């Protein structure tokens, strides 16, 4: 089964996913005049907005909370285990391609999250939305929305959560091996980890989106800060090696220096695959979180979600890459995933750091499970309102966490490549024609900013865009506005 998946992945990514992702992202970069580069300050500023009240009288999800939910899914084992796999198989050059794609696909991330805000709908807790909703309301293609919803439920709710639990089990196993002096890990350890993780996740999952947002808001900054501090210490200890490591990354990325069995094609493929798994730009996942935010203009959350791509790829993934490369890893070896990062960290800081990284991996992966679960829940709500179906979904999610913990690392990661590639293709096909609407929203936002205003959007500013469920004009509308209606 794994051999068949590998064969499918190579052709699927080489001839369809990567070219489509690159073409659409470059197109949006040109159309928006490099929005992902020009408006970085606006990205940070918009994270501080205050939400309105939801229908149940409680505060709706804020811009930062929505950002934290998506960051909880983004900043996970892809940053630690995924980067390690990319370097092990693709050499240092994979890191460069991860950076390049992270910068380019920022425009696609902006477009998809802006569209998710525009076509979001209200629910009891505030708002929900995502690609399924803009495929239906924006393109008028409900069948496409249904297809995407099914794929993302399977991808994030099931497959990606198996990846997270597998990485947690592997990290704990390696930590136990360090304590035991390399003795073989007891066979009951992985199942025990799977059961414990399933029970813990169930407590949060059955608490709803507000509990997910609260957990993510508290845990993501904390765990990211600890990991970044550890990484900064490692970089400081090896500061004299930074120029040589960076040179290896650049040279290997463009085939000027092959490392082990990793040629140019492998470096490109692994860098882009693992980069997309980590930052999720263009895949259609982050818009599900972005749509929940209560903001005054769709572009605000589009920019906030784009900042998440930078934070994930250029900061967190880079820290992991330097930790590993400072340790001179054996490229193409069987050692990969979280264990490679743990051993590299131990080489710089000592054996104690293996256990701290195990805790960090657990927190990263656990919050990713929460974000992944919510993406599935949001899209299941698109398909049905049946409480029984929702209960069944929650039970299955808890169950797959156990099975992921006892599964093969290679199999779960290769399966994740297939499903996220399918997701990305469906989403990119949808946002390509809808991108013109996102560009009009961007011009509207920038026009208001030039007037010194805090941008506010109402659907009468784009009267020709149909099926916008929210964004009603304010009854007393005392704000001077200048419609920006160019196509």
C-alpha cells in the first residue's frame, strides 16, 4: 500500500499540484502587487481587533483567536518532524524551497482567507465558513463545496490527526529510549500514548469552538516561544557555522551541490511538500479558521492569516532546519521525523533537551489536533446539521488518534501527501476565478486606509457580488465611503 502511494505521490505532485500552486500564487502576487510583501505591518496591526457579540450574547471569535486556531493546525509536527523528513530525504536544499514557496504562496493564503470572510455565514457561536462556502456562494457550485468538505474532513479530521499522534508517540518513545540507555521500548508504550491522547483530546473536542480557541490562544504562543528560545540558544552556540549552513542550503537548492542521495528534484519536491504540510497556504484549510473571526473588513483576516504563513515557515521551520543542520545529519538515513530533531537538539544542548522537546512536540501536536478537528467539524456542518452525525465524527476523530499512534511513520506521512494534494487542487481551481473579487476587496481596504480610516466593509460596496450572507450595511451609516468597484 505504501509503495503504491509513493508512486502516485511522485506523479501527482510533479505534474499537477506543484505547477498549479506555483502558477496561481504567482498570478495573485502580480495582481495584488505583492500584497504578502507590502502589507506586513497591516498583518500585525489587524491581530489586535476586538470582536462583536455572537447571537448567544458571548464574545465572538476575535481575529487573534482565529489566527491562533489556524496557527494551532499549522504550527505542529510539520515544523519539527516534517522539516526533519524533508532534510533527511531532500538535503539542505529542501529548506530553501520551503522558504521560496512560503513567500510565494502567501498571496494564495491572502486570497483564500479573504474570500472565506466575505462568504461566511452566521451560527450560534459567531461565524463559520471556508472554501466549501465560497465554492457554493461565490462560484455557485455546491457540488464542488460538497467534494471539498468531504476531502478536508478525511484529510484533517482523520489523516493529519494520525500524523500528529504518530509524532507524539515517536517523540515519547525516543525520550524513553534516552532514559533507558537505548534499550528497546516496551511494546505497550505506543498504544498507551494513543489511548491517553484520545481521552485528552475528547475532553476538549466535546467543548466546542470556543474551548478550542481558548486552548489555542493560550498554548500556541507559549509553546512557540519555548521552542524559539531553544532554537535561538542553539544558533547562538553555533553562530560560526551559520554562513556555512546557509551556503549549503542555497547550493543544494539549485543543484550546485548534491548531498547524499538528495538531488535537485528531491530537494524541490520534499521542500514544497513538507512546506505545504506545515504552512497550509493555498490548501484551503486556514480559511475555515479565518472565517470564524469577527472583523470589520474581510481583508483584515486575509492579512492576519498570511502572517501565519510567514511565522510558520520563515521562523519556526527555519529554527528546526538550523538545529538539524548544525548537527551534520546523515542524509537519506532511516532516521527521520521527530527523532532526528530530538537527536540534533541533544547534540547541541545535551540529553535533557530531548525530554523538553518531547513536551513541546506534545503541545504542538495536541493543539494541531484541535485545529484539525475544527476544520473537519466546520465542513461537516456544511454537509449536515444532524447532531448524530456530528457525534459520530467526534468519536471517529478520537479513535484515529489511537490508530495513528501505533501506525507506520512512512505510511501516515505519505497518505497525508495524497490527501492534502487533492485538497489543494480543488481549492486552487476555485480561488483562481474568485481572486478578482479578493483584489477588489483589497483595493477597497487600501482606499479606506489612505483616507486614514479603520476599514469597514458592507456588502453594498460590491453590489454585483451575489450570495453574501453577512456584512449588512449599518442602519445609521454615518461613515463617508468611496466605492471601489473596478474589476
